[in-house]
């Protein structure tokens, strides 16, 4: 499954990317994130791996993030893996004007096992959840001091 979402953030690209690139900010716009544990590589750089622990419906869900490409302020690509799910996530940050940034995110999911079956019933939920998280970041970024 592949889809694309985009939002316009009313901040210059430099500030938008600065906030996006700071791992300390993750919990500020991803409220279900409980923990972020560095596993290997240089934090925030290509090849780095991080264990992310989210609380979903009262249960912990773990996924591993592997940074594939970090060419900011333009592009950030990461792979996210959890039980039965692999997602390649491409983030592009475009200058809309001096005070606005267009964030385009493309996701390509691959499912296995039970998740391959469950994903057939959740096709609309994935893009909707992604857009919600992107708007969470937009709200956080536009209100950050």
C-alpha cells in the first residue's frame, strides 16, 4: 500500500526542519510515544536505529526506526518495522514562500502474517492517521517558542 499526504506549515523551512529534526520534540507532537531508545549508529544520522515504543489502545507497540537517508533540509527517509509491518517513509520539505513550508510525506507499507489480512480492512485508516500526525506536528511547530 502506498499513499501520499501533505500539509503546509506556516513557518520558514529552516525552522520547520529544525523542529522536525530534533528528537526531543517527538513526544510533543506524537502523544502516544512512550519511549525512544537509541540502538546503534550516530543519533539522527543515516544508518542510525532507534526503538520507538507507542501506546495504542492500552498496549505497547514497538517499532524500529532505521534512517535510510538524511539530506535535510530537503529529504528525510526512514524505514519503520514492527511485527507484520514494514513502512518506508519519505519526507520532503519544500519552500512554499518565505514564511511557509510544504511537507510532503509518502509512505509505502508492506504487510505480512495477520497484518496482511488486517490491513485490507484498515486501508483508509493509515493515510488518515498519518495526516493526523502531520497536523499534530504542524500545530506543535506553529506554536513552538
